[in-house]
């Protein structure tokens, strides 16, 4: 792959020119780097709302490879659409996936891409506007920090489609917040507003539009400082607590749904 990420010259106001810093063949992402070395990566799916289809994710994999070679000081991940971050996976691509081996192969590829994104050796922050659902939230959880606009909506509604978060959200969310809270969000498909999401721990900061960029840059300046984890999170992620929680959650799920009719929660 051609190596074409570069820092562009500053314009008269100290900003850099808006330009693609990803290979020209990439259709659904664009990015720019400012004079301070901070990269902003936009998901702006061509002729469609932002969903995580195969092509979008494969392009992200290519971008991760480039960012590993030419590292910015920090990365802001956001949407090119003002009213939503990412709606989730592309459900149209679920049709015809009848071979378990093919499904496993696809999921392993997605996990590899998001694991690579999560492992980037510089601070990353997701700036979330509007809907951030399903795979979109899973992508945001692969960032080091999350800043949400005050109109954001976050959740895992997949269970209502008969599936569960398959892009790593089950693991990342339960490492970030107490497992019972994370599991309740996934099992009910409940969508949380920005304030509730912050209270739960899915996002680190909630701001109006005019303060979003400053909040994102503060997060980058904070670097790799680990988010504060209270004793409830540490306790709920211990092996004994997880075993007990699993039994309780399964019992409560059986009280609300029959496994033969609703297999996704189980």
C-alpha cells in the first residue's frame, strides 16, 4: 500500500488544509492532521448513513496500518454526519450468512481490526454526536476516551434483532463499567441518553457542540492516563463475582424470555 499520510503545511490561521490522509481508493473515510499533529478521522459513508459494513471495516483496517507507520500525536474519531455517529452493523449484509464458519471468519477479521485500532500507540478519543448504537458503540469503546454531544444516544439494541454485540462490545463494556450494568444494557437493548451513558461509564464527558473540540483535545492531552475505576468495577470483574453475576443474570433472563423463542439474550 502506498504510504501517503503526511503533515500538511499550515494555512494563514495556523490550521492545516483539509485533505485526505488516507489512500485515494478509500471511499468512506477521510482525515486531516492539524499543525499540532492531531489527526481527525471521519467516518462518512458514501451515499448512506454510517453503518459498519465489510467495506467500511476493511478500509478502517487499511487506515490503522497507515497510522501505525506515521503516528500522529493523538487521534479524534468522529462522524462526517452531524446527526449520528454510527448506527451499527450493516444489517443488509446479515442476509445469506448461514455458514457458521464464514460468520466466525468475518467476526475474527473485525475483531482483529478493532484490536489493532485499540492498540494504536497514541491517545484516541471518540467524539460522538447523535446516535451511537450497536457496532458504533463497539467502535467507540475501542477508543481510549469518549466525549459525547449532549444529544447523543448510546446503546446495544442488537438483542431486539435476535443477535448480540459481536464486535467486542461484550468484553470491552464489562471491563469499563460494572458487569451487571453492562449486561443489563445489552440484554434489554435499552438506549441511553448522553447523561445516563456518562453516569453508567460508557462516556467520559458530555458537552454541547461548542465545547466538543476542546473536550476532545483535553482528553488527548490526558494521554494514556487510565480512567478512574471504583471498587464496584474492580469487584464485578473478579472471577468469583463474574461467576455469581452470570448465574443471577441467566435466572433473571429466564424469567423474562423463553430461550426457544428468544435465543439472543442467552
